[in-house]
């Protein structure tokens, strides 16, 4: 794109007051408009710190701040103050640090990670005496997360529960939430839900938080859930200078609470809103966009818009039909191998996009056989590694010793003769007294809770943590993290658990990376306390886009799901498994029309990732439980190729290039 803005972009940048909806189609320069608009607000006299811009990932927030700052520098304006650009969750942490005590939580609350959540879920299920086969901890957390994203509180859960499993979850939800609150802990969904509750119950808090800003900009508005929607309204209802940017055609996160209705009914919520459409696509050829426009037009509830290609022509997308999934993988990989032999083509130019997490297996096999470099995007996060979670648990205990999920994780890691029976006795004593395990550790022997040897071990652990808590405030963060590793003899534990030197090196490198992260935080942040660092780590651990970006830096073929591909672009895209039951997914086919619409949007997102060449493939048969079954080509293939009337006719050969 040239340095100049096109007319709709310019109009969006220069509309500086009142509610504004910018409908930004795929590849139309959305981020460019947002950053230019921030810079324009500042040039027109708005103080930078009076501008709040919110997006969904830390990477997007960082890029937005960097680009807005660069625009101002080119105009000769060096700003000491900065606009507030952050993720929803980061902004909510700031609000909760100021006001969470009004909801009965301590100001020094801890944000728990996935492992801590599973531990709390397991405990809640035990309390209601629910057998594991009826409801697993992971299933409970998924149900609770779904409720929280729709602003369903524990007291309301039983009334919205439909299945037997959900009724069990409703009973466990109340205990799960009470246990978190008792320990001064919040989970990731609480960051939004508690701010929504604050705004609803404490009007003075909402007014105070809203008073900090004169302009609010929301990126990816189509992805907001109910809590985010209410928070945005609360922050903007006074001055009404609200600009939201998004694309209803790319709303693909309904399964995690996003409600496309928020962007569809924006003009109902804000009747004086101005609507600007960005339809000039600078990413894909017109041949690819013809397929995208034809496809998405089948969705009934949407804002009317048609993508126009800045680059005319291009190769028409191909449709490949193969006998089975293995031959589909071999054909796609063979095709990529052939293209890689051409000058100027690199492995990083290719993406293989799947609908489900199971599909990549056959493609991994074919890629390995062809000895082609690839990366499976969306693997284990750095923050999910055992040694990282152990080290962070120590830091959480130093910050908040009543964080019992963290305490129980490391009370005997490394081994210090505090076994399961000792832990059970401590938990039972704390529960019966309505207190905290931490407070029992120094006197557990005197009070008859533990036998002398176990009591001595518990007291020794308490002394160790207290010594680290005493050192902490006057210590650099990276030095404190190093001290934790040293004082706990954690490296010796790694040597004991992992006899393989390569494993040990990898685990030690993870510890080093946490120390490096502490040093980076100390060097970059104004707030250099341990609590701020743990907040930063907790938010980073939830931002899977950071891991995705690291994975994509190598020169390798990207193998990923369609959901992971949003926001990315590649010269060559292969959308595989284009079959009924895969895309659209079988769960969507069994549900209502809205579910199919979201699957169509997901397909649209995949199509619009392609810059130069798009290939759509499907198998005529696919194995299930070891047996081959006939498949039906995806209805979306028929829609894109102008054969929608044939979508109900199973296995009809499609026009287009075949294998």
C-alpha cells in the first residue's frame, strides 16, 4: 500500500468525534487506519494519555503503539506521554488492581494459570462428590469459561444449565469460584467478568475509570464477548467518542463467547453512529477474492460489503479431489515440493490450513517423508512447561502466600519430605478452621496437626519462603528469580528427574528464559515489582499469538488450524479436508443455521489468507476407527464455484482442476 490513505481510510482517520463503526474487510489496512487515527487525534490536540485503544493480543497492541509513535515522529512531534494501548485483559488488570477490594478480593490477587485452574476444578468436583467419569476437570473448566464469557454468574448457572453434565458443572462452579476468592486468586475469564461486575454494581468506579479517557478505540470488535461489550459501553457512554473497527465476516470465535451481534447491532446501540466501509483489498488477487465474495454472500445476517482487489487477475483457485486423506496429503506436499524448486520461492511462503487438530497427522507424515521443513503452529506454550510453572509458583507464593494452588504445587518440589499424607492433613486442618495452609505451617507440630518429622519439614519450607519474601522487595527481579532457583536446589531436582543431558539442558534453558524475562521486564516497565511481573507473565501465557509468531519466524511450511491462521497471510495457501463434517464441522451441521454461518466465516478467513494462489482439496474417502468411509464435498466448495444448487447432491464431481 502507498503511503497515502485511500478515500474511505482517510474519512475514518478524520472522523474524530462521536460513535464510528469502521467495517474493515480482510486485507484492507485496518491497523493502518487505527494507528493513523490515533496520530491524528494527537495532532488535533488530544493529549495522548487521554486516548485508550484496546485490542485482543499483546503483539497487536505493541505494533499499534510502535506505528502510531513512528507516525508522530515523522511529523516532528516527540511525545513524552503515550496513548494507552493494551489488550482487554491488561486494561482490566489495571482496573482491578485499583478497585477489586470492593468485590471482596484482596488488592494483591494472583492470576492463576491453566494448571492451577485444573487443580481448583478437581477440588471443586471432589467437594460435590462428582466421579471423574461424569465430569472431568477440563470439561468443567470449558463449561465455566463458556458461562463466564456470557456473563453467567455462579448463582445463575443452574438456571441456564441444560444437560446433566451442565447441572453438575453448575454445582461445582459455585465452589470453584468461592475457593478462588478465598485464596485471593482470579482466573483469566474473571479479569473481564469482575470488571463488568464492578461497573454494574459501583457506578462511581465506572465513572472514575471512564473519566481517564476522551476517546476509546476498539480493534477486532466482532470478537467481543458479553463482558467486553459491557465494559466498552461503560467506558464510552459519557463522551461517546467510540471508534470500533472490525469485520463481521471474520467473526469466528463464537465457541469462546464472541458475539457477532455486537458489531451487527452497533447502529442500534449508538443511533448517531457513522459507518465507513473499507473494501479495497491489498492482499489477494481478484481471482481469489471472487471466491471469497461469492462464498460469504450466502450468510444472511451481515453488513453488506464486497472486497475489491487492488491487483487484478491472478490464478483461479484450484479444487483437488483425492481418493483418501493420505493421497491428499501426498498430493499437497508434492505440489509444494515442486513449487519450492522454482527460484524465489521459500518454505515460509506456504500454509496448509486444517479445520481440526487431528487433520495434520497425515500431512506431518508426508512432509517428513519429503524432508521438507515445517512447523506445527499452536504446540505447547513456553508457559505450560513444568519447570516454568514450578518456578512461577514459587514467585506467586512469595507475592501471595495464600495462593494455595501454587503452594500445593511446590510444597514438595523439589522433594523435602512433605508427602501426600502430610499435605492431606494440612488441607483438612485449614478447611476445618476456615483458614489458610500457609498460616498453619509454622505451628503444625505444636498443634498436633502433623507428626514431628513432617512438622519440621513444613516449618523448614515456611522459613525458606519467608526468607525469600524478606529479600524480595530490595532485590532486582532477575536476582530474586535466580535466588529462588538457587535456594530451592531446583537444578539438582532437574538432574535427578532427567538423566538425559539434552533434557536437562532444555529444562535449564527454560529457567534461564524466566530469569531473562524478569530482566527484560525490569528494564522496560515503570512498575518493576514482582506483582507486576507476574501479571505480565500471566497475560503473556494466555496470548497464544506470541507463541505463534515465534513458531513462524523460521523458514518452514506452516501447518495450522484455520482459527490459528486469522491475521496471517501467505503467498500459497492449501485449505485441506473440504468435506461435510470437517468444514463445516459435524457439530455445526447438527446445530442451528448460526453455527453454519460461523463455519462459512471460518472458510472465508481461510480463503482470504491467500495472496497469490489458493488450493482447496478434499478426499473421496476418509478413515474413521480404521475403516474407510465415503465423504461428501463441503457445501462451501459448491458455493464458491457457483454450484450452490448442487450442494445437496452427494459426491457430485466439482468443476475445477482435479488430481
